């Protein structure tokens, strides 16, 4: 067979066909070179096409997130241990914006801000990956807040009601019971069809373990998800934690469900962001915080909302927690978050030390949604309660300097003392709406005025047992209709009078 000569034009056409059909086996990656590394912050050049918040492969399985996109360099915050990095080492963009895997199997789980399980239950089914940073729903997709989120805490549900879709700040010094209010609210959602997300930022791991164990014992982990970035985690993880928690909450919001999210606490979140910003050499402002720390929390909390029916009708209710120093609510971060939220529950150290639980200062606490998010039954019994209690606190402070009080003042002090006493409640024993209504009705209508003040806690416990045993149909009626009819009030008068007469030892005996 004769050798066939191949011309140069044939070779060119063969190469042309091959090149047309050739596709790269590996997607091209944006590459850069490390110019400096220290304190968890990597500065690299060459990453010109990197996106904001894009994940960066730092090698050895370590990842970082791009936060500073300068003209000649990129500031990357390491999310993992990256001690292997050296100047001149190559790092690569992944093309994937920082996201977290979400799914219904997250219920009952403890995860980190990147979605990695921190419990011993193994992996979970990821239904989709959602970015940590999202634009909040617009005004046209929202509706007004008019459905209550029952906390089970008498003092809050009666005087500072929280609505589904509201952002209510819990603020106070360390050790005044801020986390207790949030956890009590989670316990109360067992029959309220609300999913809870608890974001733990900068807390001790022992606190996390105790909290998870408590919620498991009470069955609350069935509808709760923990997103944890503990005190021993890098500042970058503490910075990402609330955004990750909100993305998890939005997964259930998209299904038309009601979600409660707790940020415990945003003071530590702001401190973590300040640390990152200073390491990235961003300009510092008041108290060394960066200028965009207000935007940091506003874009986070704006994602809490109540959507209208066209968008599923779900809601995210946010309970951010802020820790103050020496009751200073005028500091930078507290004033920022107060101006973003729809009200605040202010806990006072002096009240806490005096044994008031929860230690709410009713004069400084407010809900800007107010009675719009209250059942009618609660409105009927708790209308003047907040003003009366605030006046009682003021009167009590002045009365200690006077030994001679007129009869009207004494009567007001006695009533205020009893109302204040029945509002005392341990956080892990939430009450249903109908039971709260019965107790507050008895106190505000003067049916406890003839009882000794030191037995009111015992009175409440026994009275609730009496209602459960003998008057459960009335409780069921109040729950079903959500209001008190005239007949219900007449029946309550008979019930309370009969019950009090069963215990003559509780009555105040007038001296002759």
C-alpha cells in the first residue's frame, strides 16, 4: 500500500476540528498569591474577578471568605485554621458565594454557621444551598403585624406584647435574665406551630450543652435549631452566625411557616465584626467600631418580617439580645439596635436583685406593635396594667421616705404590690393565654386585696390547679373565643370568691 502524503492544510483542518470540539475538563479558577497573613486575615493579589463574600480555597482543606475587594488586593478572612499559609502561596476563588445547606431535617440539630453538624447525629439532607446574605423582603410583600407570638410570660404578654413578624429587643446588664426570657419563649411554642432558631454567638460551650439538654428534656428540640459559634471559635464564625441562622429561618418562611429567631447576643456579634474590620485595616469610628456597624445589624434585622398571603403568609419574629454595661443604654451598639427594632424589653439589675422575675422595667420597656398583637381577652384584663405598675414603682420609691400615708395611697400601694407579685414568674414555667387572663383578671379587679402578700405565689399555684380540675370548660371557652364575655366575668367572680373562701388562713385578719 502506497504511503499517502498528508499536506499541511490537512493537518490544519484536523487540528481545527479537534479544537472546536474540545472542552476543558476543569473549570478555570481565579488564582491569587498571598502577600501577607496574620491573625486569621489573608491579603492576596491577583484575584481580580472575585465576588464579595465569595469562598476562597486556602489549601489544606481550609476556606476563607472575601470581605475586602480593593483595586490591587483582596482581604480574606479565614474560616478555618490556616497556619500552613505562607507569603507567595497560591489561593483560589471557588466561584461560590458563601452559603449554607438548608432543609427540614435541620430541626433538632446543632450546626455551625457553615452548616456543619456539631452534634453526634451525623449529616442531614440538604434540600438547597442558600446564601447567608440576602436582600430583605420589600414593603409590597409584607403585611402588618397583628398576630400574637405568645411568650407564656405574664409580664410580657400583658404589657409588652410581641407580634409575629416583630423585632423586639431584649436589653440589660449581664446576669439579668435576658437569655431566660428567650428560652422561656421557645418552651412556650410547643403547641403554637412556631419553629425556633437559636443563634448562640460567643457563648461558652458549657452554656450550649446545658441549654440543648434542657430543651431536649422538655421536648422543645423537636421544633428548634441551634446555630452555634462559641467563644472559642474564630471571630469570622461569630460574625457569620446570625446571618446563617436567618438563612435557615428563611427556608421555613418560604414554606409559609412562622419562625422565631433569637440572636444571643448581638453585642458579641458587633465585637467580632469590629475585630475583623480592624484586622482588615478598615477605618474605625466611634468606640473603634467600623462606620457600617449600623448597616450590619439593620440588614440582618430587616429580614424579620410577616409576609402577605401572596408570598406564603409566613413570618420571622426576631428577639435580638444586647448586653449593656452598668445599665448604659446610651452606648453605641445599644442605641443602634434600639433604633432598628420595634421595641425593647429592658431588664434592670436592681429589680433582679430585689427578686423580681422577669426584672422588667415597665417604664423603659415598650412594644411599638402593642395591643395590635394581643388577643381581646388579654386587652380586656391588661389595659391599664402597665401604667398602674409604673405608677406603683414610682409611688413605692417615694413611700419609703414617709411613715404617714393617706388611705388612698395605701390602697394603691397594696394593689400594686399584689399585681407586681402575681406577675413574678420563673422562666421555665410558661403559662397559656387563658390561665394568664384568669390570674391577671383576679389581681387587677381587686380579688387579691384581702390576701396576705407572702402567700400569693402559693395562691397562684393552687388556683391554677383548681381551674384545671373544676373549671376546665371555662378555660377552654376563653381559649376558643379569645375574649371575655360578661357571663365569663360573672363566673370568674364566683370562682375566685369560692376558691378564696376555701383558704381562710390566707385572709388578712383586720385588727379590732
